[in-house]
C-alpha cells in the first residue's frame, strides 16, 4: 500500500488528547457522517472534521511522495533497457508516475496545504512514502517484477479509493488506476518474456520474484490487529477494505499468475485451502518493514538524496515559471487598464 505508514503503530500512532465537543460541532459531525454513509462525496468547501482533513492530507501526500520517489528505481533503467520498444514503454511508465504525483499533490492542496510544504516534509524526512521503493533494482528483471507485483499490489489497494468519500481524491484515482493497470500488464509481459527465454533469463526472473514477493505483501501495511487507524478510516469511507483483506486478494490473484510463468513463490508455507478458497501463506517479517519505515532500508538515504538533488537542480525552472506568470499577469492588467 502506498500509504502504509499511516497504519503503523509508530510514534505517529499516539492518539490525540480528547477535547470537549460542542453541541454545534456534534451536530455537524452527525450530518457529515450521514452524508458519508449515504455515499455523498465530500468536497473541499464542505464542513469536515479536523481529523478527517488531517488523515486525508497525510494519506494523499504520502501517496504523492510514493509516486515521485517510485520513479527513481525504474528511471535508473531507462538508458539500459535492452530494446527501443522496452525503453519507450519504461520511459512512458516513469512519466506516468510523475503525473500521478502531480494529480495527488493537487488533490492535497484542496485541503488547505501548499505543495511546497508537502515537498519540504518529504525532503526533510518528516513525511513517509511507501517502503517498497527503498529496495534496489540490480537487474532488468526487477523492472518486470515491479510492474507485475508492485503495481499489481497498488491496483489492488487503489481501485477501492476510486470510491473514497473525498471527491478530489476519488476522481484523481480513476485515471491513476487506469494507467497503473497498464503498468501491471507491461511488467507481467516483461516477466513472461524472461520466463520463456533462456535458462539464464528465467533464473533472473525467479531471482527478481524472490526479492520482491515479501516487500510487495508489506505494501498493504500491518496486519489488521496492529493497524492503528483502519477502523476510523473505514467509517469515514476513506478506506473500503482492511489491510489483511486486500493482501489476501492480492495473493489469491498473483499465485496463479506465477504458476503460469513457471516461477515459484518464495514461501514454503504457501498452500491452497480448498475449504476457504484462499491461499494460506507464511509469516511476514515485520521487523524488516519497521526498519525501512524508520529510514534504515537498503536505499532510504539514496532515494531522499536523489529527490533533494532534483529539487535543487529544478530551482531555475520554478523561478522561470513564476517570472513568466508574473509577466503574463502584468500584461493582462495593462491590457485591461
């Protein structure tokens, strides 16, 4: 899940101090919940509880951060793609991820927070992004595994967000999910080509599956009994399904795909339960997950340093855009006057 850090019981999991709720505020909260229960969309100018607004700002901004940090491990392979067709497809995918970040920052801005503030939180290390992007991509097969598994897990989590109670977020997710579906198919097609290639290519695909399987399962966040905010987020209809429900759906959908590729899921405890109709799987290493959230993953520092460099290198572009906008405004005023 791109916003998995919201659910972790970290220092951010501490509950706010209770305060007195006025009669008027209680009435507004009651009306708000009635609208949510009736599946009405909440729009930026509507009244909303402060907790709802804060949760959305954190979730949408973390999602946006994940999109632009997620460009880095794949962008590293654009110049090394094995064919022109693969290069074009990967370049388009990386551009799509950048566009997703822009949609989401725009959605977050409707909640009264500036983009500069959100980016500042990312670059300072205060804001989180998905743990999955702190793993390295040592071979070309990793690009296929990211598309197949990482984008596959993202789709499983993000399609329900198209029905999120907050209108701007829900509408942004419609286009994002369409493009992520293409990314998943691109990754699976790449893995299929490797799995049907030489013995060395198939071994490379299996190695990539071994590296990305467990981190992909962690994308859905902690187990439900360890999730700090799931119940409230589901009541507000920001979230529609629990972490464990979405993780199980992903496993049930992905295991047959791996079997079709002729690859082996790296889980000796994986087995199909005919009575439940679901795959049972082994324990997830949550220690690894928590260490990455704390900034101790294989590529945490590298990713943030790359984003800081990109921000600094792009300063002249932002300054030029502001100067151009000021000139246009001045010309318009002169013409009107």
